[in-house]
C-alpha cells in the first residue's frame, strides 16, 4: 500500500508539471465560444451557385438554420471545453475523467461541420483545427488518464522474442506522414461537397454520363449516387478518419503495445477494416460510375501503404493480451489499462538521435519488399487500366480493374513480414485472370486475352516464394511462411 501511495504521489507531481495544456484548452474554449461572433456565423449569407447546388441535391435545410446550428454547437462546445479544462487542471488530479470528456468534445467538433453541412468554410476550418488541438492538449501532451501503474512503471519496451519495439516514434512516422497526405486530399474533396469551392483539380479523367463535359472525373465521383449514399460528405468523413489516425498515431510511448492495447486495436481498426472499405469504394468507381478520381486514387494508395506499417504493432499487442490471459490477469482491465510483461528488453536504439540512414532503417523494421511482391503490385496497377491500354470494355474491363486493385492491396499488405502469408491470395486472383478472358465478354483483342493469361500465371509464380524476412516475432514466426 505504501508503494502504491508513492506511485500515486509521483503521478500527482508529474501532473502538476503538465498543467499548461489544460490552460491552453481553456483558452481554446474561450476562442470557440466567441468564434460564431468573430467569424460571422450569423452575418448575412449570400450563397454561391455551388452551395445552392449542394442544397438542392441533398435536400438540406436553409442556410440560416444550418448556420444557427453551427453557432449554438460552438457556443455549447466552448462552454464544455472551459469547464472540462478547469476540472482537468486540478492540481491533485482528482478529475482525470475530464481529460477524456474534453477529448470527446474535440471529436465532436471534427464531426459538427459535416453533420450540420455548414456552408461556411471558416466554420469548417475553425472546428477542425480547434477540435484537433483540444484532443492533443487533453490526452496527447499531458499524462494520459486510465493507464495502470503496473504498465507505466513496468517493462519491457521490446516484446519477448522480438528484436525491436513496433511502437517507437520512428515506427509510427510512416503512418503519420501518409495520414497527413490523406487528410489534406480528403479536406479538398469535403470542401467541394460542402460547396466551399467550385472546382477540384483533376489532371487525367473526364466526367461520365450526364456529367460528361460538365464536371471532371473527380467532381463526378464525389457527387455521384455512391457518394450521396452517405448522410454526411464522405470526403469530409475521410478527412476526419485521417485526423483520428494522426492523433492516435502519436498517443502513448514506445511500449504502448502493452500499456495501451485498446489504442493499438483502435488505430488498427481505422487503418485496416475502414481502410479496406474506403479502398473498396475506390475500386468500384469505374465499374459503377464510369470514371476515375486521381485524388481518390492517391488517398487510397496512402491508406493501403499504412497497413503493413501497423500490423506488427497489432501482433505484439495480441501476443501481450494472450500472455496476460494465460497468466490469469483480468482481460478487460488489461485491455483498457495495460500492464507489464515478463521478458523482453529495453529499447536501446538511437531513435531521432540516429543518422538519417539509421532512422529510415528503424522506421522500416517489420517490413520488407521482395521483388516478387513489388512486381505483383506493378501487375495489379497495369490491370486496373486495361480499358485504356488494351481496349477492354464491359465485364472484361471491370474484372481486370477489380482484381488488379485487389492484387495491389494484398501485395502491399504482404510487405509486412507478419502478414507475408497474405500473398497466397494472389494465387486465387491469378487463376481467375487466366480463366477470365475465356469466360467474359469485352476483351479488346487477342493480345488482351493473352495478357490476362500471362499476368495471372506470373502472379501465381510470384506468390510461391516467401522472400526475405529480416526480423523475428516470437511465436508468430511459425505463421510467417
């Protein structure tokens, strides 16, 4: 009990050293409270043609009502942030829950402009920026509440049987960089869907159907029936997901695979299942809509490349929870609060103090790029565009695009050494590509048919060798075949 009391006193002392983020949040609350009046939410609003189009297509309420909703949303959110920040700044750390309450308000601010379909670009930018900062100053910069003392004071940094920690800052850097790219792209798409801008850059693809000659490919995609199936702008929703990925990427220390299992699972969920869903909507673009979106393709590629960089941390987290379960530790308490683990080692890598080459090497641990998989990615990309390069059409072109996209996604996933067996699914894709020219209509020529046979055969052959694996993953090694 005395030992626990000493640890509690230590946490209070550490908390007192980090009160300034809560005071910054208090000032952000004041900013938010006054934003509707300083940014003119209730001023006379003259909609442009694009905003009128969005309102008509979506059947939205009046501009005045939506601006009023944003006004009250920011006022109430500002008051809550002020209250929760004051409680979080308690010098005895008696209100740790208030930090999470503030983070929840920050999350709502990311959603609010999309839910209310705000016609005000300033309101969208303001809530996005302030919401992200509130989350950061609530649970990223100060001591995160809810972590177990055992986890914070215990060891190890490197999981038993591993040679590196999959949770180091450099390990997360590729995910963060890709999330920034995706966020910036999705912000542009969301701004067009909200009517804040009247055009989106598109260098290659023209519109299709009724939009041919009226909109380019990107604009056609993000105003299509597929896009309108979402109750909020799906471009803005994508930006929100990328923002959450960015926030969660920087949460916790280099041992968070055992101190914050819930965070690792949450980030993995955002990147893998939700990433696959977003990639699916990219895949169906030329099939369901008849054109492509360059910015969407870039964002989807960024999301896909994140996957292999996250999977090793997910495996380490799973191994820790399995070990804790076998030791009789309460599963849900361990999942939410983390804990210590027997074995393993302290991380002695130089991290950000290393040379550029050393930092790049550490950031890439857990991934490798066998030439067979790299060529498989190139094959998949070539298949996606056979309607342009080989003159395929109809079912044949759709099949090539669909399976080419899947080959790209699963080959990139297999760059993760812990997910190397995923490459075997290319055997099935290759078998279909061999058979498809003889089963489907729309082949552009005999060359197009033999292209499918050759590419399918190469995919099968390239899926057999495992390629180099540079690291070990304890009990997971048996699955890296």
